[in-house]
């Protein structure tokens, strides 16, 4: 089945380029120019992914992202890639509280957009839920702030639990240290990158006590960390 993508972009020239490249790559596409049209349109036209500009007339991309992530119970939400020229907003975009799957900065290469779209759709991150069971046997209990692995309590601190929850909710997605700091400390305190590294090291050690042959949390040089369980044979 052809995957469907909605482009929400008020600059027609940029939208035209995206439409052309995405169609050439085999996607079924539609274009909207106003933010306040998006939710009503999606009610009748489900899509797999939304390319969502940050600054839109009618309703901002951030507000649309929040609304789509809130969603209707039982109704699958599309993946969301935010598009922005405001580099200082990147951490908020991927914003752990917003749930965007990825971001692209203007100006961008159309080939980069296609690569990001393919990666997000391949991962299917939009289908992942915060409370979930993974092939590794990992379970997260938000009510008790308790993580178990193959039935064994990992004995995580609150910070370690939050880190694992954020990483494992979107397998394969790379989180920068800044984004992970935002998830750990929501009171905007200033902490160093080494603080994140230290918590990750302790979290890995607790996981490896029960899965000594597998690495679930991977370092990505120069970028940050990602959760990626091994592929079953």
C-alpha cells in the first residue's frame, strides 16, 4: 500500500519541491497551507506521516503537534516531522512533551527530507506507546515508576526510569544529550553532558546484569544515544 504524507507548509515554493520529490519517491501526498485546517482534514483523510512547518497561519506547528499526539483514543496517530528555520527551537520540537518523531532545518536538501521520511516510516515510531512491552521483555509501569526486564525489577532511580522510558518509547531514534537532560530535569536546572553520560552508564550496568549478552542503549558518536533492541533471528 502506498504511504500517505500530508505537507503543511505556507511557502508554496518549498511545498512544491517537497511534493515533487515525495511523489517521485512513490508517496501519495497532499498539501495544506494553514495550520487551522489540519485537524479537520485529517479527520477524513488518514495519513502515515505529517511534514509540519513550525510557523503557520491560523495555528502553529507546535499546537498542531500537541493536538495530534493527544489524538482520539484507539485511533492511530501519524508520524510527525517538524520543519523549522528556528534552530533555537529544535529541542522543544522533538520536545519530549510534544512527541515529534524528527525535525528538519531550513534550508534543507530535498534528498535529506526523503531520507528522513523513509527512516521515520521504517521505524514506525509513531505507533510506539510510552507503556509497552518490547521483544527484550522490557516493561514500564508509570504508576509505580518501575521497570522490569524479563520479570526482574531493574531497581531504577526516578531519573534512570525517565531516561529509559524516553529512549525505549522510540526505538532507533537518536536523542541528543540536551533532549535527554530536558526529560530528566524539567525544572530547567543547568547540568553538564557528563551528568547524562553518568546516568546512562548506570542504566546500562543495571540492564546488563540481566541481559549480559545484549546492548540495548547505544552511543552515537557526536550525536547522543538511542535505544535499539537486537533483531531476532
